[in-house]
């Protein structure tokens, strides 16, 4: 069946912010920003080699900010490294909190493996760096050899990992969050000199006030911003790198899905404003819309693009520039600093992550296992060898002069080495026999189920084979235009895959679609006469004609008993059944339509034929692995 609309039309959702999850948006933004980051690093190298004196003097220019007799004077590089990078770590903290509240890590049993892999993926590289630098003054710079750069890792994954499972992105992201958290602890403890205890206590006290305000449900963002700024200044004065406050503020910012009741309340406020467009009602509607979305989601949407496309590239521009010539490169690759960092990232990171995952699997006798196959874990370990942002930040704190230049060359070389190894691993995986490749990529871990109420073929409306290995569930609304756009895609999906069953569950959004409830009851009235799917198709193909008269016409066209159909509608016979579907949607945290689940996992992203087909294929392959493992 041909489609008369573009895939971009198939990414909307009624009564919700969109069908793209925060995680997928985060991954997409990180991937796109990797290109900007590479460009900034190349510009810095060109600038430093074309005008080395000008490059150095520009970033050492001091900028002073003061109020009365109080003020701060830092170089431009320090404003970026200690100031703007605090915003970057704030976004990292937001994403970590979102994963704990709503993502894969909401099942706390899944925390252990990425935590162990993240820590081991730092300890092993540090051990290799120290082994190479033993007896040298450069050994104190071990912190520069341990931290993965999220943007580069996910950017490379987009380039080399189109055949790798989507679960690897989440696994890799979780490891990098652990990585960043530990790295900031290292910065605070190992690379903060001459700590001023009174100033540090002030910062701790201010953060305590932040926690108190959060406990009192204070929602004024300006209050938290001012307190964070005071804590940042106190940390700067204490000698502890103030970027720590960014991560801490992000970690305490709640994430939760938009509740249907909050969305309905926001709809009511907007309608009041539509009827009486006054400034007071405009403010009320704006506040209602904002409160329906969690602070975590709002702040990520606000700051993540800025950090990805401005802050981190500026950091690269300010710190990557080093004069390069043949003699310097020859010297660097005999330097223990360069060799230690290169070995740490290219060899230590994959060994640490893969080794910790295998150890956890063995010690737990298979109860703790990665969410993807071992081949994908190995590829993810190689991608984790892309150290850049935090490694450069620590290098600027640990080294000076020639050693700093050697560290930068090592970090940049590790990027190339990790890319080549990851390409090699994915090429090897691609030539494996099909079944072996599926197991190597997908593994046999239990998947996290998002659908709260399992499908019951005796109760649910099912289209397709009753016992198919893949089940697609859609929560829909007959008046929702996006559900209408998704309908031909679903038909094409069922035509392409003979082993998929499709389930429709009602979620009439009565606050925005006044005829949706009646249309759903009409479908149930038709179901009572064994003509559910015929009525379902008519309703979705006539979404603008769902009044009672229209529904009676459809019943006549289907040859239904008109009196029985009319009686069932008037008595609201199907209302209880629809209410059960709505309750199951609430339990699964479904707020908008259409929302799809594939084998119990919520489908994030567009619902075009390509996206849904990919999700179905992945679910079918995982189901096949599970079936073989169960025999």
C-alpha cells in the first residue's frame, strides 16, 4: 500500500509533547553535535598552527565580572572550562536522573552491570597509564586517561553501528554517565589544590538549601539558578573545580512522564484563554502547560542544544589547539604521556568494560547480564575509548607545557584508534553466520516490559495470527488525526510480516476530541455483533464524521442489527470495556495517541513503515533467540 504522506507526518502525537522520547532526542542531539565538535577541534588545530602566539594570547585574555568591590577575573579559557562546562555537566546530570526515574535504570537491578562496567572501564585504563608512566613525573596525570566523551561515542556509534542493536546506545550512555560522575569526583578530590575549607562549607550549605527548597516543592527556576550560582562561586573560591555543582543540580531534578490528568488540566486552561485572551489567563495557561512536563524534560529541552552545539565546541576550540610538526609528533609518540593515554583508551577501555561485564555474568551465574550480546558489548567498549571533553579538562588541570601537548596528541590519537577498532569489530560481526550474529548482537537478556497489562487474545481486539511471535499494541483515539495517519502504516506492516498480530486499545482523549468516546463505544457495539474490525476501519477512514447519525449509517452499511446497535450505544454498553483500556494506558504511562508497544516495549520515534518494521524485526529476532534458548 502506498503512503500519501511523508515520514515527518508520522512523528506526532495527540495530547503529548511528541512521540520522540527524551532519550532518543538526547541521542540524536549528541550524534549531531559530534560533527560540530570535530569541526571545532580542527579549527583549533589550524588556528594554533597558523598563529600559535595569537591562539594562546586570545584564550589567556582576562574577563572580569564584578558587583561593587566584589568580582571575579578569569581568563576566557577558565570561564569556559569552569563556567560553561558546569552547564554541560548539568545536562549530563539531568539525563542520568531521567534514566533512573523513567528509563532502563528504573529497574534498579539493571544498575549493577553498567555501574561495574563504567568503573572497570576507568580503573583498567588508569592502571595501564600508570604502568607506562611509572617512575615519571607525568604519573600524576592519570585522570586524563579514563573518561569517555558521550558526544563522540554516540556520534561514532551512529557512523559504525547501524547494524548494532538499539539497546547498545542505552548501555553505552549509562556507562558514560557513571564515567562522568566518577571523573568529576576525581577532579574535585585529586585535582583541586589548596582547598579553602570555609568556602567549601559555604558551597555545601547552599546546596543544602537547594535540597530543602526541593523538599518544600519550590518550583521557581530562578531561585535554584541563583543558589547554584552562589554555590559555583563558593566552589571556585574554595579551590574545588566548580563544574561539580552542575552535575549535582542535574541529579536532583525529577523526571516523570506527563500525566493524562495534567494534560487535561492544561487543555482546560488553554480553552479558557481561547475564550478570554487576557494576560492573566495567558500566564495561567503557560504555567499549566509547563507544569504538565517534568522539570527534567523542560530543562533538557532548554539547555541540551546549547551545551551540544555551543558549550562543548567552544571547549574544544579553547583547549584542542596545539602546534604540530613532524619533530613534535615524533617526540610525542615516544612520550609516556601520549603512549599511556593512547593505550588506556584504545586497549584499556574495551578490556575494562568487556571484562567487568563478563565477570558480573560469571559471578552471578548468568543472573546479571548485559542488555545486548557480547559482540555488541565489545563494540561498545571500543566506542567508549573516545576520550575528549573530560579528558582534556583533566589534562589542563594536571599538565603544563610539553606534557600538556603530549596529552592532547594522545587524546586525539585515541579518537582515531577507537574509531578504527570499532569499525573492525562491526565488520567481523557482519560476516558471522546469521544465527550466531543475532546472538552476538542481541544476547539473551530479559527485556524490560513497558506494557503494564499483557495482551489477552480472549479479551483484546486482535488482528493477525493469535499466537504470533511479535505483538504490536496501539493505544488510539478514533478522532486523532495521527492515528488516522498511522492506520495505513499498520496495514502495510501486517501485509509485510505474516507473523505479527496487532492489538488496538482505546484511549479516547475526550478533552480534545469530543466524539472520540462515542466512536469507541460504536466500535464496541459492532464488536458485540462480531464486526469490530470492519467498524474500526470505517471510523478511522471517516474521522471527521463521527456524530451519532454517521455511526448509524456505518452500522447500516455493515449490515448490523440497527436496533441492537442503537440500544447498545444509548446504554453505553461498551463504556466499561473502554474504561479498562484507559486504565491500562494509565498504568503504562501512556498520555497521548497513537502510542505503540512492540512485544511489550514502548516504541519511541516515528511510526512510519521503516521505523515500525525495524522494531518488529528486532523483536522477532529476540523472540527467536529466546525460543531457541528455551528448548
